[in-house]
């Protein structure tokens, strides 16, 4: 996503990807309205709509697949201007990749170390090559090699926070996949051009299941397990017969609550690009100021989204007595209008690319005002006077 945004500027960049070729990895991705204005700005929105289905709610079923409740998002598009949408992860990846020139992506390049000082940053790759730049963005996932090397440097300097030295905690495991195209005559839900989302939550055990219909007569499926001990995690990872690469592709350690990880990564890219764009020159102090501004704009919001995701995961997939009680109240007694308003309020933060024409608010709820770009307004003023 960051590359798509930087393509709209004269800022040079290069992408180094450890895999040798693009593989159709992953099942689905849920995109929230918070990123869709940026999709519109970048000319991605119409193509995204063609490959996705809107999600308007979910049916909650018991272990016998009997319907217990339907959670709907009432008048959501009117409130927000967009709908949640779901698509195959690989198709969104291909869409973003199609907008990046081939000569800016280098495949089969794995980072083995990095060095940074006031002159910039140097990355050493596994083939011995070195790359120099002003800013390094580690967009390589939860087990980021860039982050691990950075943490090692901070640890040696005594500056690594204690919380960051701990292993990543995992409250849930989710194994997900997608089917081959199926017969709509046998599965009538596939005939509809919106997503049918079904969640099966038994009253006993620690597993839940969900299915979502996708364009192309495809169904995405997921099995979600609530973990109760670190021993459970370690033993299952240690005894796995899959290779590390296959583990990464097939079993994602995540909180299965609406794709917030990917959505927040997209929002990060938007805000980071805005901050980089504002720099007049790439000096050490200018880069530091830009990254501090990025943190100022994103940290509190990202933290709030993380807490919201953690709570939602426990409510919708948790199996403790308290979590079941909360789920029962939410599913059976909370009015859809209140649910819709709460979700819409959570959509208020929708940062856009500051150096492109802004997309107006298409809903009735308020949106947090976009921080204007002084550099962009100055450039537009110069163009107007020519």
C-alpha cells in the first residue's frame, strides 16, 4: 500500500521481498470503511468493489448449525458512506501489486542485518548485497526480520522496553482457507452478490467455526481455537509436522476480529506517506521529526483498535463463562441501531493521502478532520498562479 501511495509522488523507493515469486497465500481479508476513502484517492476503489462482497452482518449458530441470532449492521452505509467488504487476500494483493512498476520490486531478497546512523540506514541482504536509504520500513509481518534486528540493537544499547522483549502473546489460533468454485445450485447462498457470514459457536469446548461466501462461487472457512496456556502454544508449534514456511501460510497467529491488522497496516501506510511527503529534505533531524509526527498521529488510535479487537475477539469467539454471558447479551438484547452507531463511531478515523484531492464524507456521522498538508497547499497555490 505504501508503494501505491509513493507512486503518486516523486519520492524514490524500492521493495525487497524475501520470497522468489508471488504465491496465492492466505484466505480472506476484511476491509473496513476507514481505508476506503484512500482507496478512492488511489483509483483502487472500483476494482476492489468488483472483487469483493459487502458484509452486512453475521448469523450466529449453535453446534448443530441451528440459527440462534442474526447480528446486523442497521443503516450502516447511510451512517458511514461505505460498507465493510470481504475479498480473497490474494486478489487484493494482486491489485496493489499491479500498480507498482516491476523495476521497483526485488524478489528473493532476505534481510540479514541493518545498520543506522545519522547518515541514513544500510541493509545487508542474504546474498551479501547492501542497500542504502534514508528510511527503512519493515513491512514484513508479525515476525518482522527488520524489527528483530532493530530490537537487538536497542537491547544492546539498553533502550529496548521490557514489554517488547517478551514473546508475542496469542489468545487465539485461526486456521483458514478457501474452497474451489462450488455449485450455486447446491448452495443457494452463492447466488447472492453479498457475503453470507455464518459463525458456529458451541457452548462447550474451545473451538468456533465460520464461513463466508465470496465472489466466484467460493466459500472461505475458518476454525478458531481459544488458547488457555503458553504450554499449549509451544507444544503445538514444536510438534508440528509442517515446515516453517507452511506454518506461516496455513496457521496464522491472530486475533480473528474483522481484519484489523491489515486495515491498521494500510492506515499506517497512509499516515507515514503523509509525514514523509512533508519533509523538505531527508536529513537526520527531518526524518526524526517525520517519524515522531507519524507516531503522534497513529499510536493512540492503533492502541485503541488493538484493545477493541481483543475485546471483540473474546466476545465473539471466547468460551469462558463470562465471555459467553457477554456474547448472549450482545447477540440477543443489544438493539441493531446501537450496534450500528457504535461501529460507525469507531469508523471516525479515516486518514487520507494529504497530497491528493480529498474524498468528501459520504455518510451522516462525523469524521475526524484530516490534518492538512502545508506543502500540498503551497504547491497547488503555485500551480494556480502559473
